[in-house]
C-alpha cells in the first residue's frame, strides 16, 4: 500500500520560502507520477503541481507558477516542493500522492498522507 509522509511545513512571513518533502514507501516510486495538492480551511483540496516519473516534465497551477518548483529524487523515494515568494493565500495543508500519469485531477491519486501545515502570515 502506498504511504506518504510530508514534512517541512512551518509558519513563514509573506515573501519567505519553504521546501516541503514527501517520503514515499510501499510501492515502486519511480513507476509513478507524483503530485502536490493543498487544502485550506473550508475549501476543497486543490492541485498545486505534478511531475512525471523521470522528473523531466512538470505542470503547475496558475496560482503558483513561477514561484513553486516540484522535483523528485527517485533514489531517495522523495518528492519536493520548493516554495518561494510565499503569499498568505498559500496557507493550507499540503499533501503529496502518486498517480499512474501526471494529472491535476485528485481522482487519479490514491492514498494520501497526513499532510504538512504551511502558514503564511506576518
């Protein structure tokens, strides 16, 4: 069974940076695309970024394009999300998950981890 452990969330001031990590286990990591999603209080889970199996193709939500970078290390079974120039509207719980192909649709992703809290506030 696929398992994910997200980490790296914190309280940060607007304009600051964070790097999230997601350690995967229970499956052959390199056989799956990976995605980052987020969920703010009272809102539905939304797509942030996705990366293909080899790590050479990425897609981003318009709201984070140019500020966030998704990457992966297949040797470490880990996917990362570098977040720069953070804004208060980026405040949410961030989750990672695996899918057969890169996708913005939550329905293609199976197991979800506990997530990591990112709070952007002065």
